[in-house]
C-alpha cells in the first residue's frame, strides 16, 4: 500500500514539473516576440534622409499632398532642369492700356466698333453729331473771305499813299493811317484763318480714332449719349507686341539676361509653341518667396495671345547642369 502511494506521489510530481517547464517555455517565446517588435518600432520611426540641396529652397512651399501653398511661385523644375531648361508659369499682360476720351463735347452720332473687337492705329471708333460743327466751319470760312477782301483793299490804299507821299502829294499822317489800316487788315486775316482752322480741327475731332493697335477692352458709351470734355469712351489695350511676366528662384538671378529666348505654351493652342525674348530682369528679390520677377516680350503679330492668358514658360539657362544651380 505504501509503495503504491509513493508511486502515485512520484507520478504527480513528474507531471507538475513538466507543466511548469512547458509554461516557462511559452513565456520565453512571447518575450522574444515582444523584444523583436520593440526593436522594429524605432526603426519604423527613424528620421527620413535629408533632402538634396537643390530642392531645400522650395521644400517649404509645397504641402504634404504635393500642391503649392498659397502665394508661392508657380515654378516647375523637373527633368527640364537636367537639360539646362527651367520651367515656370506666368501671365500675359498688355504693355499699354489707353483710355480714349473725346476732345470736344457732343452727342454720340455713330459707333464703329464694339467691345472685344480688334482695331488698328488710327481706325475710327465713334463719331459725334457734326451738324453744328459743320456750320461753325462754314461761318469761319466766310470770315476768312471777308478778312482777305478787307486786307486787299487796305493794301491797295496803302500802295497809293506810298506813291503819293513820295511826291509830297499826301500828308505823312494820311500815309501812316493807311499803313496802320493795312497792318490791321493783315492781322484780321490771320485771326480769321486761325478760327477757320480751329473749326476744322473740331470737326475732325468729332471722329474719335484709336491711338494704338489692339483690342477694345471696354466700351463706355452708346449712340445718343452726350459726352463732356475728356469723357472716356473706350479702353484700348495693346496686344502686339504683348508681355509675359513670371518669377524664378533667386539662384537664377545671375543666369538670366536680357535678350534670352523663351518659349511659351497656352491652353487655347495645344501643341503650339510661341517664342519671345527676355526684356526685363528685376534685380530685387522678393523676401517672402525668394524669387525674382522676369518680363518677356512676344511679337504676337497674329493677335492670338490675349492679356490675362495663363502660360507655361521654358527658359534655357546656360550652364544649368545638375549641381551647378545652387
């Protein structure tokens, strides 16, 4: 009996020892897995490698989703930079905008152009009512005729007096009066001619003409409207040549020169490239964007490029090899 109890106790001890060893082994495996996880976590949170030097200047201008932050220049530098070309975006602007005003007051009689129409230099835009101006011109012409007749009569009288005074047949006072009358008549002719020319100019000014070649940006009057002195009737913007303005990072300031060729593309004419030249490089760097303004000029002889049109620009930078533009 004692031997059986001893055997049972020994068996129980062996089973307990085996279970304990098995439990310890499982805890060790879990501990090893936790240690491996802890080592992997810091590796996933390591600091990313530093950016290349040629993109550090614009890294702060781009959001996490890749879009440009508000106020940043629309600059694109990619594969083009590797081939010596810098790409940017800009806007076409008119170099000249003219507010066309009437020279003489009057009522609008006819309109020859409409808003958005292309015009050439000297082309008529509108005509004022000219009935009264034409009558003023006729009266001025009649005054000239009368003044010339009086001057001719005064001249003949002066010549007679001149001959008579040489023979002592007329007094010196009579001669002087005749001479004065002749000079006054000549002055009357000049005054009448000036009045006539002024009437002619007013009649000519009744037709308002375009001072430049461009596009009618605004029409501020209509038929029958009375315009006062210096009333603006039209706004004309020049389109040939036309300017394109954009900005470049400050590191290109020493590489952009007047006369350099630029290429531009616009959405209305896909696949077509327009060529222009750099005209102005602003030497002042914008402290908020670290960019400089560049102004270019395009001939635009066909007038297809319009003010306000968005454009993508390519500019060849000499010596712009990888690592040289810093």
